[in-house]
């Protein structure tokens, strides 16, 4: 939930940043226990609940892992993981692809997806008359300034017969749905979080789902990443972590309300009822169209990489096999 978490995140404390930088990727703990650090993409949210469930219910401990889940410096998760300062991180297919095609590629790879399909889309106020990308001309879009953001907007508008150059793009002020109809006309929301917040506050929206606008936009977001060194040197630990994590997500699917209560214990600043509503939505998304939690497909990586190349975000398409692996998942 990239924009929802990023725009809504409070400034991280110096202590959290210091902790994130100081902790090694993984190390031997007491006895046979291995210390494992997971760096989130932003603040804890309902995308992450399965990991907190696995932590609270002892699934990691059963695998001999001492897991700590921490917040990152803003936007630095992939870099920290590549540098060995976190065992695992939460990222996005877009970010992994861009990181691997950069001039200095990061040695990271995705090892599981948290959600099987892209659950995001563009939103406008229900009474705005903006119901499709064909209506975006002359409007103001507030976003987070990501490298693939303008590419997605351009593609959707072009396919709808609209002129992308006539869209005014600004950086969001972080106020979420409250900005609609005031400082902007359009935003990019995640249905399981931003749309839930808007609904609970009586804000009616038009929701234009990305994957319905272009099937190449049905990419993986978010994903779990690890550094290549970790994957090569301790594959058994990686498999153990993902086994326990899968159990946590399966529990979340079976009992979203109970899982939301566990997340609330770790993130008490949220409204519990809101977390439950969000978790109930996501319960059907974590393993949608699959019987294996976390599994990914070449075609999804290939399609989105081709899309990013077409719109100039990356210069060359990178093979899916260089971006992700399913080898550590329980088959």
C-alpha cells in the first residue's frame, strides 16, 4: 500500500532509524536461535499482519528464528537489505525491477508476494464527474512522485484517448481523502486501506482499479525481498522464515478480526474497527487464485517490466528469473 502508508506515515524517530542501521542481516542468537530482522516498507499496516501473527503465535520461534520487525528510513528498505543491514524487507515489484536495472544494480531478489493481485486504483469524489482516465484532462493529481507513477497515468490516459500532458501532477500533502475536491481532483488509493478510511469517514469515491484499466498493471505489491548473499549463504533460514510467515498469513485469512487485534497490539494508534474492516477485505486477497501463499509468476514480472520499458522508466527488460524466486516457498 505504497501511497497510503507513505503519505500517512509519521516522521520516524531517531531511535528507530538507528536500530534499523545497526542491526546485522542475521546472526546466531542464544543456542540455535538465529536473529532475523525484517525491515518494513513504511509503518505497520494490514499488509504486514501475517508476520505479526507469526511473531505473536511463536511460529518463528518454532523454526529457530528470533525475528524483529522494524521500520525503515523513508524509501531505503531495498538499499538496507542490499547492504546486509536487514535480513528481509518489504518492497514492491516496481521498486525491485528499477533497482535491478539501475546503473549500479542492488543485489536483491523477491522471495514472496504478500498479495496476489494489485489492489490499487485511482480515485475521485463520487460527485466530481471524473469516472475514468478519459476525464483526467485539466485535473490535478496528487501523488507520491514514484518513478513509475507518471508512466501508469500516461498509459491509462492514452488508452482512454486523453492527453496526459494536460494532467497537472503535484506531490500529496499527506492529508489523504480530505484533499480531494480541495487541493486535488485525483489520487492513487489502495482499496484495502485508503478506500476503507474514506468510507468510514463518509467520503464517497469513484474507484478506478488499475488492473481493470490495463492488465499489465496487475503487478505484485508488496513483496518480501532478501539480499542475494543471504539467499546463497543461508537458504534453510530463508525457507524457515517463509514457512512461519505463510502460517501467519493463513491464520490471518481464517480469522481476520483476531489477526487485526494482534496488529493493533503492535500499532495501537490505529482504530481497531478500521483495522478489522481492512483486514477482512485483505483476507480474500492474500491467496486469491492460488493455493500456495507467496507464489509469483513470470508473466506478471515480464508484463510489468515490458510496461516500464515502454514508458521509459527502465531502458531494458530484465528477465523475471533475475527479479524473483519461488524456490524457498513451501510447495
